[in-house]
């Protein structure tokens, strides 16, 4: 039985064929008898510029005021605006040089593969001239370490054997395991490996740079010509790498590398106008164990309809953080404030300076409300044992379009006990000892953190079942608009979450919404203080709430990409234009999943020139818009230019 007796056109294979802009690497090769070695090297340089003015509606009250802005403050806080304030329109935010080296060894039916990458970003390392803004708080500059890196990405060995008439493939080491038929949307079946978000945003990046290889054992066996079984066991856990705090694409100052270690809103933003700053420190991350992550899959090809079906199961640990923390301990007040009455503490939260004890601790806490409760903190929590069950198909269908059949694929997955973030502003308020709405089954209505004892760990997450479906179409149009070929890709996806009602628990989304919503009563039960004072994330009640931008149970959207191949336009140069567009049509996905934010759109334009299939130069522009001001990327439009050589 031949290992590849039948020919299948899968969506992934078609996508690879469509990516004609991938440059073949003509590297070093050595071959003798049954041994073969190949080394391919790619070197690239690139720069990116901010193309849009910042939108101060997403900036914290104090920082917006310092810049002389008076626009309505709808959703920003001082704990999410650093990256926006650091980079001004027209300035570069990345000037990067990168080298990637692939080495492949083959001996008979054995082999090894190693990939390494190193980069140096001059702009991040030197950091001169980033902003035109006055000093703001907290001034969290990008770490120099964010601008340099040298890593071994993949490093695995493999072998092919025959067990009787059944082909067996085994891989061991750091590797990427791709399952399912998803193309552009994350959080589908292809969830074995975490993602480095930064790797997709830097100039000159390739898709292979985005997936983080993990140490794993993988095996597949062909039981029949039509049926293949696969399985894996992971030996380590890694989180999804978010953009480092202070870098251009970061949209939070709470989670991710180089964050300054806590929650730092201004006093106005938590209803303590007399306190210039509130600090809730960040404790060590709560990470899961490395073991307990595994999966199994079966693929079956139905020859009569030329369609492959897949069935998948995996158990893995969450790679996305949930903001949680430990409750304050009123009995452990700052020593200089012991002896205060509860009334004095309440008044302090409102005015910031209701008393003068004459102690240094008193003076310190005039600007640090959370200093009243020094044991309170926040942590990034990663849950264990998410179970995923999925099905997929891929085939070709003739829709009567010019160019022949269309590659058609799809998948459906269900995650059991997927952790979702309760509204983060409300969660942080609860950890500061203030009233909060964002948890279910509270003993005191609308004051849900009263169910915790002082010093208890309070999770900011809730586990719910999550469903996601995706279908994709890939079609080739030959000899159109003067091009040798145009490749069109349409990817449509939707999600559903079995959410509680908003009056039971309010979930977070990929933005920071105002907390003026219809479920806030006039005063809190535990303190008797007005919610409008304690939950003043928006200084203007006239803005009211934007109910349509809170998370919804259902959501869907689509992504389009058109790529052209103009071969040998002149002197051996090929031109490859690409147009990309995405649109979140309906609904908003609860965080930390960020697939959809209703009416959010993005347009990408790129032109690449390739010389002798070895050297290339590309220019690109990306425009983020729609769902404003809640789309935190809407003012992050940017230009990129990059050059690359493969040898």
C-alpha cells in the first residue's frame, strides 16, 4: 500500500498553493548515499510607521486631561493606554532586522528538523522620540528585551516505519501540530500550540513565525487506505504571547510581558477623586502543570464523494490569561491607619483626604487608595483541563465559476469549561474592596464579592461551554486582469457561548466598556455608597451605556483575501498585489477570546516585488476602523516596508 495513493485537495494545501509569494530558498545542500542535509536562510529588514492620530476616547481620564483633551471619556483607563500614548503619528514604532535559519537532516527513513530565529529592533532598543505627549502615569516604556531575541523554534526528530502494511510516522521534540481546517480565525480546532501575537505584527513576518512549538510526542498511522489515526502528548505548557506592554500593538497594561506589575488607574477612574493614583500590585502568575495535555484524531476519506472527514478530541490547559486576585484584608490596614473607623475609610475612598493623622502612612495613602489594604493584588490565572471536541471536512465543489472547482472546507468545535473573563473593570473594583457586579450567585445582590472572606483568592473568570464553526472557500482565477492567476479566499466563522444574563454576571470583551448599565442600583448594599461614585469609569453619565457592545451569546464575521501573480513583469521581477478585508458582522465575543467585535473592520493593502525568486521588497498599509470608540485598534493604522533575501 502506498503512503499517498490518493490525491486530496485540502483547504490547507490550497492555501499553501495560493501563497505564491513564498520565496523558494536555495540554501546549502549536501548529499551522500542515504544522507542529505539542507540549510535555508532568510534575512529580512523592515520598518513600520503609525499612520493615524490617537483617539483620546480610549485614554485614561488623567492622561487625556494632561494632554489638554476634553472629549467624552467613554471607556479608557490609565491601565490600558500606555502603548497608545507612547507612539505618535508619523513616527516609526519598529525598525527590525531578522534572520531565520532552517536545517533539515535526512537519513533513510529518519530525519531531524531545526529552525532558529533572531531579531534586533533598533526602535525598541533605543526608544528615542517615541511620543509628543506630556508626562503620563504610569510611564511604562517598552523593555529593551522586547527588541532583541534569539530562539530555537522547532527542534524535533522523526521516523517513518511500516507496521505490516500500515505506515507509521512519529515525531519527538519541539514542534507544531496543526489540526482542523481553520484558516484565518483563531480558537478553532487548531489549538494544540499557542500563538506569538507579536510575530504576526512585526515587519517582514511570516505565518510560520506565529505558532510557538512545544515539546511533544506525535504519531500517525494509516490503518487503511481511507482511515488515519493521529495522537499527541504535550510535555510542556506555554501561554499565548501578547504584545509586550509599551509596544505599539499592546492594548492592555495588565497582562503580557513587561507590564509594570499592577493596576494603576487614576483616582477619578475608580471613584476616588481625591486620590491621584490607585495601585493594585500584580502577584506571580497562576500557571498550570505541564502534564495532562493530549489529543487524538481520526481522518476518513470517502472516495465516492472525494471528501475527507475528521474527528478530534483534546484536553489542554488555557493559554489566555484571566485577571483574578486576592481580596483585601481590612484587619491588616496600613499600620499608620489602624484605628480609623469604617466611616473614615469610606470617606477616604470618596475624597482622598478626609482626615489628617499626621502619619507618613496617612500621607502615602492620600495618593494610593489600595495602600489601605496592602495584601490585595491581581494575578493572571490560567485554567487547566479544557476539553475540545471537533469535526471537520474538506472537499472540492464546482460552483460554475471560471477556473474550475473550488476548495471547500469547514469545521465545528465545542470547548467544555472554557474560561471567560468577568468584566475586568468591575473585577478590579471588587479586588480593591469596592462594590462589584461581575460575579454570579452572590449572597448580596449587586455586591458579589461579599461571598469571599478577607484574603481569599477571587477568580475573575467563569467557565462556560464555547462553540465555534468555520467554513472556507478557495478559488483560482487564471488569466484575469492581466495576471497569471488571482487567488480568492473567503473564510466565514461564527461562535456561540452559553452566557448568563447580564444581571447575573457581566462578561468582559476586547474593549473596556463604561459600567453605566441598566443593572446598577442606586447604592451598594454593603457600604451604602452611590455606584455612580464608586464605578466612575465614565465621568459623563450622559454617555450612558453601550449595551450593544457588551458580549453576546452569538457572533459571526468573515475575512476575504485576494492575491494576484503578475509573473516576469520586467527584468525577471514578479509582482504580487494582495487585498485583505475583515468584517465582524454581528455580536461581540466575550474575552479573553477576541474573535468578534460587532462592526469592527480592517483593510490591508500590500504590493510585493520578487526578483529571481530570491529577493523581495514589499510595501503595505493596514487600516483598522469600525466599532469606535470600543475598537482599541481603530487608531493604530500603520504603514510597513520590508525587504527579504533567501539563500
